[in-house]
C-alpha cells in the first residue's frame, strides 16, 4: 500500500468513526424523545380513561401509522408500530 493509499484509508476510518458518533448521538436523541412521548402518552391515556374512554384509540393510531408511512415510506408503519407499543405501556 502506498503512503497515499494509507492516508486515504486512515481518513476513511476517521470519517466512519465520526459518522458513527453522529449516528450514536441521533440514537440517543431518539431514545430520549420516545421516552418523553411515552410519558405524554400515559398522561393522555389516564385522562381519556378518567373521562370514561378507552386507554387506546385505534383511530388515532391509524393516523400515526399513516404519518410515519408518508414521511418514511413503506417501512414507516413498522417503526410507528414499535413506538406505539412502547408508548401504550402496561395493559
């Protein structure tokens, strides 16, 4: 490997490390936001049940699934479903 190739390889390794660090930061933000969403969802569920309603509103969940599909494409609903499962809490 020539010195130029070695420098390029080292630069790519550093770039990958930087990009992975950025991904890790985004993942931390996602986890924090999902936890915040779960707390808000619990409050909504409590308020709805205190008002005589159900804990889960399927029409609202369909809107959320559609929102994720529109924003993220065909895999969006799978992500939305995972988020909804986390935010529904204990049954």
